[in-house]
């Protein structure tokens, strides 16, 4: 039986709803604020509208009731010693609750799958200024350090089952610097690196597909740009849906259906369908957009 076109369109739109995206944007030389729009573009809504802070790395809570981000004082920026703090803003009243202060540098918050806690990287409690993964409840209580300190430890994110934390971790040796993806088992404290045996020296910005089957990350190639790389978590197979990208890329984020990944590169946001490998740019070229997060 041939279905009417209207029914077919309804079925398609129901099966493939548009995702939304959070991102940081600076427009007309203003501060960085958190915006949201559809992943297909369109109207941008400024969520933070803060005249005193630059907000970065926004994340939507699982119940869509609040956003987390890291922020710096936009009126007194010390680029030699940045001081970002973690904030959680209610979308009902736009009130921000600060979970950390500006006596340390705390960045890259990520919600747990149940929305009850956050992980982030911070150099709090570190006499040497090194970073570790910390976890706390959404109200800021129960702060605990989950990892050892490292000169550079960034981009922590919960695994989809909430039992692990992804992050990238820099080590130094006689051969030079190397950045690997690590997965921390929260219950046991054990850490393993799925990129340890890969050829190359710099793997960063890890994200896991919603079903936990695919690890996606940015890979930098000395002098030749970057790529988006994948590891099948069951088989260990390595692939590159975007093997060559002329600029540095980062801030990767999966869509809820696991089909697309957003990434930032030189003030532009791109979305790539992993099965096709063809990125498209979000928005116009006259804005400076970074730190995308699909939800």
C-alpha cells in the first residue's frame, strides 16, 4: 500500500528529530555568551547574557533544566594564569550557582547520565598548578578528586553508563610530549588508555557514543592539521571518518542519536555525519563560535 506523502513526512520527522546545540559565541566583539540553536542552524538564543563573564564549554543537564559551563571574569583577564570557575545556571530563572571559586582554574564540566553530579578538570588543591579530574554533586557539595595530577589533564566526560570518566592526559618522556585518551573506572580507580598503542603523539577531546560502542576523538598530525578518529570499543578497530582537516579541531560532542558529531575549529562549528564523513558549518561566518555541545 502506498502511503500518502504527508504521512511519510510525518514518519520521517518523528524518526529523525532535529537535535539542539549549545555553544559559546562572541558577536560584535562582545563577551563570550552561551547560545543555543538547532543543529541545522536558524535562530540563536542567548542563554547567559552576562556582561561580566566569558562562558565556555556549556553542557545541558539530562533533564534540560540547567546548563553547566566554565567562566572567567571578562573585565580582568590574566592570560598567563587563567582562572575559570564552574557554574550551573537554572534555565527556569537564569540564576547561576558557582561551584568553584577563582582561586584556582576549573574547566570542562560534564554531567553524569543521571544528572546528579558533575566532573571537571581543576588545579584546586595542587601546589604545583597541575590538573586532576574532580567530581561533585550539582549543588557543589561532595567534592572529591578522582585522578592523579598531571601537567595537562583536560576534557573529562562521563561514559554513558556513568561508571567511568574519559579524559586526555599528557605525559613527558625523552621522546617528547604525548597526549593519550584515558578511561578511569570510578569504582576501582583503574585507568586504561585505548590510544596507547596507536601511531601518533596527540589524541584529545574524547567523547563516547550514547550506546557506548564508539570512542571518538581528535588526532593532531604534526604540520598537516588534524583528523577525527574512532575506536570500536568492542573490537578495538581504528577508523577515521574525517581523515584530513587543515586546522586544529576540538570540543567534540555526539548527538543524542549517535549519528553526528559536532566539533569546533578556528572560531567555527561543524557537524559531521560519521557514516558520510562530510562536515557542514553551523551558522554564519561573521560570528566566532566555539565549544559545541549537542543535546
